[in-house]
C-alpha cells in the first residue's frame, strides 16, 4: 500500500488527457489517443507492481510475472498495430482481463489461507475489491463496444457514462482503503 498514491495520479493524468481531448478535438487523433494508450499501459504496469507486492509466496510471484509479461506483450502488440485515431478499447479489454485474473487469484489465496480473518479493515482487500468491481463489470462493455456501436447506436453513447460511473465507484473503494490505512496507523500508534 506504500506506493498506492501513484494510481490516483495515473487516473488523474488519464482524466486530464480525456478532458483535453474533448476541448482540443482537432488534435485528438494525433496526440491524445496515443497518450491515452500509453497511460493505460502504465496503469497495467502499476497494477502488476501492486500485486507483486501483495503476494509473498514464491510460486504466486512466478504466476503473476508470467501473466503480466504475456499481458504486456499482448498490450504492446495491440498498441503498435492499433488505429491511433480512436480510443483503444481492445487494449482496455486485455488489461481488464488481466486485472480480473489478478483479483480472482488474490481472493482465492485470501480465502484459502485464513477463512475467518476480519477483512473489513484490511486496505488491500478494499483496493482489490474496487479493481475487481471495475475490471469485471467494464470488460463486456469494452470488448463488445464495436458490436454495440453498430447494432445499437443509441445505446453506445451511454456505455461511456456507465463506465465512468464504475470508475467513480472503484475510487469509492479506494477511499475506503485509505480510511482503513489511517485507522490502522492510529491503532498502531496507540499500541506503541
């Protein structure tokens, strides 16, 4: 949880890039979409680093590294061979698949290890719960976006709004994790 403040910074950069692309739409094709994809790749690297710090078992670390390397190779391939004149939703789909697998793997290890542990005050649990919520629920939207855009054009514009609401809910989970972190620090200080 030490370096978790980097993810809201990446999220702020992603949001700023999106907002600027709306105001400077004439440059969006050339500047903002490639930057968006690079920031998405940076986000994937952050989550892999986060999960590498969460898991302590050597076998788990090997599995996480293999999944991360295969996802990064796929994501870089999607970045290189994609059209930079629109948002790269296939890249987001691959990232969300990877993040969902990371989260499921974390839950599997957590519930296998200590079934009666009180996780309500564990910051890492809330971070991963938020990531799992967003990654698993936005995955169908991003992977089926081309189909929805062609088949149901009236609904396609609402998908972005739904995705943004899921991002907001994910950040509520992150706020809960920060509150738990502050609480743990206070309890630790009172014990000393």
